[in-house]
């Protein structure tokens, strides 16, 4: 009669939640090789548009804005939460990177680099900090803490899965082959060609000796269950009929419950697998939207007192629907232990080093009974308090001896990945932007040109004047005096430049000189003495054959300017003598140029193909970095050791990335990247290399996006608070007229050009103790008050470039780091804490009054009658 035994999970039914209990109005990426969604105990993550990842709390819904994890520069293929640390998420992408994220603060913890595209990555279910990835034709194993690629084995895998005990790996390929690997001994345990069609094959372990395989057989989708000892035959199979979506499955090792679905389908099946590998279908469920992926929620997040034995998290095109699976019972007032067998806890069974050496381990099983878990938590709390009391009784010598003891490496490996890799929070995280009062802005501008090419800047502000393009006839430039804000009643000074101007640049060392480059292949230098005086043409720099698209003054050398035309011809000029210093040759499809701030004699050039040329202007020596990233339009700035690039790729995908300056011979992969969404206008890049903060602004948009990046490993880009204002800006430029007020915690000033106004935007960081100089926000900066050298030194073949730095701390102001903080000498006992907690309102009021009276008496001095003379004390009694 055993074969007629009914499963207690047969009648498990999905509970349909209300709309407000789901996550909707989102976008799930369709290009995932694996499952585009992952569920942890406290968070749900899914692949968003482009290369983005979105994370939301497991209990949050549509009213909460998801966190964005931006670091990949190509499509994200798979996500997986760490089973031993529920705050760590792994993601893999076509850019060859596997990133580990702390989803709590949306920060990248580590980056694992692969020589191939990574289709899938998943953590080992038993060993700590071990991750396996399917990379093209290989399966590779990584140590997450050491950030190393340890093992690799050829298997042609597009899908990969760990066995229940974490010993073996199963991989499936598009050719229909399924391979069982022992990656530690570099052996193939079993392999067989199961499916014929050139379609994706998905694999899933059923315990330690059976696998479930989904693929195509004669144009029909099929699920097979095979024993790893004989992959040529199947223990059972299930036909799903013809269709375009590849079949996949979710399996619960504790209950043998299995859910089968096809990507793009609108139905999923609930089945059970017995110990002999026989697959039994119980019911099917239809949904209203196409399914992009399904994952199971961890057992620790289930509502066991409601009979919830499992929870499906279903990703659709525009929504995510958590679906509890509940076994009907007459009453849920008690815990039904027969429905919830012991499950694996959050403690790893073995460390990474021991596992790599061939040892095996098992994870500790825990009881899901809430009462049992509370008792264990109480015991743990009591033992912790006892240990703390014993620790407090130790002498100073004993504590010093314990500090010298080095813990066993195995215990160290069991610690959180976050503790091993997490860095500090950004001090600029809460930066605030604000538009100054209209009395400080310029109003009444007329005939402002708002349509110009992507290579042009449209507006540029110097130390005294601002220049913008004007509509009407070609070649007209409007100049305003930035020192006299307010209503512009008088006509602006118009500079008539022969040819259509594309790029304008004010000379930093002579604020009366404006360089204008246009489509006539000429660079004209204009001198503007005053708004009421006509502009004077100082000279023309001719040497290009096509329109000039890039123009940059050297930040520290007087009289030195670099230009580039549309053919990629780069020339260095002497603006003092109006002569050409050196023709650096052609760079095909040049997009942007930037000076290196430290060496001073290096010029960086970015091309459409993504190649970066580093040219020594003294002798013309050139290094080329091929990044394999095509750009349609881009901006580039050089920091001390990094290149920051803001560009638009094909498909109008905008992104920000970091590249190393020090070694251009390394593999062409960004150190860090951040996706900026889609758009037709390139983000203008304004880099503060002293603070490693970048500001991005696009023409026709009303936002300014601040970012902070880290120069030292691990490299990352941190989004800061976004600034929004209306109307939209058509151009943005640094404000150099008034320097930032460090005592008001101002870190940046900009001029924003609209149709009729030029507005000043100030960015500040909120601080409480503004009477002190915030030296953590204001490090020493490059001295821009006078040039380091003149261009004549370069022509004399001598270059002794040493940038000067200045301290921004005002004279007589104390630094914040030097302020002594008085802390209490000891901590309050538990009795004192309870006494303070239960003070009456009258007691608290009396203490407050007494403290106030003491302060008044300490500052009031003697009373008036005490200072009077000639009166006896008894006279005051009248």
C-alpha cells in the first residue's frame, strides 16, 4: 500500500495577493541567461534596464523606491544571494565581471574579473565564500574574499548548479550536453548529449544523486530527471509541448516540491519528485503577464504559523509577485511540525581553504518552530551576557595577552564578507544643491541658441565673463559680465565670429581672452575688455583642415592650448606667439581630450571606438589603451590616477566609467562603471579631482547628478543626492567668479544657462559645527592663483613641472579634526539606565530647570546691587 501514500504537500495552493502587496511599475530585463530575480531573507533583487540592478526590501512594496546597484557596463545575466550572509548579492554580466554587493547600503564590495563573458554565477551551498560561474566554454570557481579565480574546467556551460552537499557541479550547454564535474579534482564525473536542438539547457540538482534537465527535443520542450550514474536514460520525463521559451525549474530540497515554468510563458506547473525520481504533476496555475523568472524565498522568511511551506517570487515584465504556497489545515494556531522539516541554517559547513583542499562539510540544520527559535535566541543572549561579565573581570594583562592571539583561519573565513571588504560611507552623500536668489542671477537674456551639436558646449563661464551662442545668423556669440548680476536691460556684447562656433573656452590666466573654434577649421582668440567695448581679434590659429570639435587650455601652464578636429588631428598651440608648437598626429574619430593634472605634459584623447591615446607632448610618444567600448559621443576628464568618461553608447545607453592612468597595458576593462539610463544628450562632465567628485548634466534636462569615486582599490562610483530644478538647463559651466565659501561648506558652484537666464547653483554639504574648518571635506587643492610655468619653457625643451597645492583653511579658524571631544569616562550601569528610563515628568522638569539656572549664573556675573556703593544693606529691605 506504500505506492498509494498521499503526499501532505499535494494540496498546497498558491495564495494570490492583492495589488498593493505586489511590486509593480518596474522594468525587468529580458536578456538574462539565468534567473533575472533573486530573493534573500530581507531583500528582493532583480535586473533592471540596461546594466542596472534594483533592490527592495522583502516587505516593501510599490510605495518604496528601489535601490539601484550600478557597476556593470553591459547586460546583467544572473543574480544570487549569499546563503551565509543575507546582505551580500552576487551579479554577473557580459562585461566579464562578477560583483559582490552590500544591498543594505547599495555598495560594491568586491569585483571578480573573468577573461570571458559570464552567463551565470551561484554561491556554494556548504562552503563559505566559494562561487562557481559559467563562462563561455568554461566553469570557473572563485574565492570571494581573496578575489581570486582559483579553478577552471572546460564544459561548454551556459547554466551551472551546485549539488546539495556542495561537492559536484552540473553544467548545461546550448549544444544539449550535460556534464557533471568535480572541479576540485578537475575530473568529469559524467557527461552525455541529452538534447538535439541548439537551445539553452537548464539544470537543477535533486539532492546529491539526481538532476533535473530542461531543454528541447524535436522542437518540443521537455523536462527530464536523470541519475548522475547514467545520464543516457531518464528516470521520468514531462513534455511541455512546442514553444519559444526554454523550460526551467525551482526545487525545494526539504519537501521535494518542484515548480516548472518556461521563460515568456503565462503558466507554471507544481510537481513533486519522489525518492525514485518519479515526477508527479499536481496542478497548473495561469498568470496574466509573461513570466521572466521564478525563485524561491529562503525558509527563514516564511510565515510558518500560516501554513506557508514555500514562497514563489515571480518576475514579470513590469511587476514582481510574491506568491505564498499554503497547505490547508483546520487550524493554524499551533505549529505543524509535519509540514516543516528541519532546514539548513545560515552557518557554513566548511571554510573555503578546507574545501579547496578536498574536505567536505555539512550545514547545521535548524528548526523553523518560532518557539524553538526564541528559546535558542534567549540561550544565546544569556550566554553572551555571561561571557561579557567574565570578560569585564579580566585584568589588563590578561586582555593584552588575548589581543596577541591570532584566531584560527577557519573561524576568520566564517565571518561576513561585508566585514572583510566594506569601506566607509561617503562624506559627500547628503550634498545639497540650491539655486541662488534671483538678485544674484542674470535675467532677460535674448536670442539664446539652445540647439547645437553634441560636440559643442554652447556656454562657458570664465573668471569675469560668460559667453553663449546666439540664434539668428551664424557666428554670433553673446557675452555677459558675470560680476554684475540682475536684469540685463542693455544689449549684450556680440562677438561676430566668421564660421559657425562650436566650442568656446575662456583663458584661465587671462580672463579677458576667449578662444572660439568653429566649423571653418579656425581657432580665433578674442579680447573682451568690457561689455561696452567691442571685442578685438587678437589672432587666428590655423592648421586644421576640418571643423574643430575639442579645445582645452592647460590648467597650470600659461599660453598652452590643445585642439582636435573631426578627422582626429591633434595640435598643441602657443597662444602668446600665435604659433603651432607640435602636431601630434591623427586619432581616428576623436571625441574628447583632457590634460593630465599631475605630470602636466600628458594629453589624453578618446576615440569613438573606445581607444584612449596617452601622448607625451614633449616628444610625441604615444600609448594606446583599447577598451573595446564603442561611443557615439563622450566627455572625458583626468583625475590624479584615473580617467573619468561619460558617454553614450549605441542604443542611447549612457554610462559613467573609471579607467586607470598609471598602466594602460592592463586588460581593457573599467575599474568601475555606473549606468545612467537612456537618453539622446550626452552628460557633460565636471570633475573636481581634489575631492574625487564629479557632476553630470545633460542638455534639455533639469537635473545635475553628483557622483563620488574612489581612486584606491576597491574602486567604486557612489551616486550622491540628485539636484533638480526648473527650467531645464541648456548648458552648464563652472562658476569661477566667486570662489566657494568654505565656512558655509560650499564644495562647488555652477552657472546654469536657460532660455532667458543664467542662474548660479551652489552645492553644499550639511554640517552642524560650521564654526570650524571642515578639513575632511576640503583637502589641499591645486593652486590656481598663478600658473606653474609659461609655454616658453616647453618650447625650450625643459619641463620641470611640480604642481603646487594650497590649504583652504582660513587664517585663525580651528580645524574640525583638532577639536577635542569630551566623552564620558564610564558607561552607566543597568540600574542607572532603568532609573533614567522611568523618571517622572516633574523630575525631568526640575533637572532641566536646575541645569538652565546653573548656565545663567555662570554667565550673568554679580548682581547690580552688589556693585553699588554708599548704601547700607538694611536700606534694601525697605
